C-alpha cells in the first residue's frame, strides 16, 4: 500500500470515527432515525469524505440493512438496542465502523460488551499472516464466555477501492477457512453477539439498493438515472433517500430499475429466533509490523 492510498484510508477512518461519536450523542428517545441518518451523511461530506453506504440503524433483533426512507417517521424509544453502522470513502478508500447503544436504559450492557470486547481482543491479536479462522475463534470464544452466541452467518470483510466486500471474509466463528491477512490489506472486523440462535435471515426487502449492471432501458429518463447512479455510487450501496433528492417519483423509478434487473435490494437481516443483537466494528490496515485501526 503506497503512502497516498494509506493517507486516504486514514482520512476516511478519522472522519468515520468523528461522525460516529457525534451521532451516538443523538441516539435519544424521540429522535427521528431519519434525522440521525441525515446528520451522519451531511457531516461526512462536510469533513471531506463521501458516504460509502447509507447509514444503517438496526434496532433490537434487526442486525443490519435498515436505513430510513426519505419520508420515514420512526423515532427511537427507551430500551431499544441500536446498531449504528456507517461508512466513509475518500476517493474510493473505505472506512466502515459500527457501535451499539441502548436508548436510555442499561439492560443490554453485557450483550453490547460481548461484541465490543471480542473486537478489542481480535485487534490486540492481529499479526501479519494470521489466519482469519483464528480471529473468528477469538470472537466465538469471547462471546460464548459471556453467555451469548456469535452471529455465524455475518462476517467482516476485506476492503478494496470502491469495493466494500472484497474477496476475504473475517468470520465470527472458527469457520476452518484457510484465508490469512497480508500486509497491505484493509479489512473491516465486525463481531455480532445475540441472545438468540446466532443466525440472521432476510425476511423483507429494505430501502437499500445496489446497482448490478449498466444496461439501456429504451427510456431516456431511466437511462439518465442509471448513469447518474453509476457515476455517483460506483456500484456501492445507496438508499432510496439519495435518489429522492435527485429525481421526482424516486420510488417508482427504482421499482422499474429493479424489474429491468439493473438494481437489486438488500434484505433487512433479522435474528432468526428474534434474539437481541449487538455489533461492534472497526476498519484496520494490515502492515508488516501489525495493524493500524483507522476508525478509533
Ligand atoms: Mn459496517
Ligand atoms: Mn462491514
């Protein structure tokens, strides 16, 4: 990794950390989810980055992939367990970070700590060349030792330019995979802990889209939107909200692009037994000596 690339990863990381910590202060009873999402995404741009994906605000047994709609009226309620997950890119170099907060109560502290402590344990253990299954094993053992289950079918992931989920997965269990972490790689590590069964499934589609291909539709209005989506989001995830700022009837346009096979949606992922879910995530760069956490 050359110095220019490294400095972009570090800049993305410091923006992500700053905005994450500010947004945590907004997670209070009565606050609109939409208000938090708008704050995060506006602040990222103010600080010189761009959102790498829409802010995920996943409540209770939802683990990921909920982002507010442009007309969303949901507000936070006392006792809710909120995963705030945000991404920043600088010229395509991504920082991905998440934290879990409960709204105005203190009943989920152990579950929150199971995820964050297992992440800290992993970050302390990383050496260049370490196998990802070793990291998964640390996460699994730490979460089990607290009496919870790791979510086995969610993983961390390597990052590449404009590519949020590049080739390597970082499991939250010992999955017996043979992949290892090499100097020059950027990876996001994200343990999830639950008091449920330890698996998530997608039950309904959410407000987050991704572009699958560039294709003509014989409709100039749609074609213009496809080009705009491509130029702006580079095949990275985007929400209905960002399209609503650009075109009228955004929902209808997006539905048509889904039917054309140009877009797909991400399903909202929920714990299969309805368990509460916590998450903690940092992005790191692997160096020849160890690692640098970009999002601390
Ligand atoms: Mn994330
Ligand atoms: Mn991630």
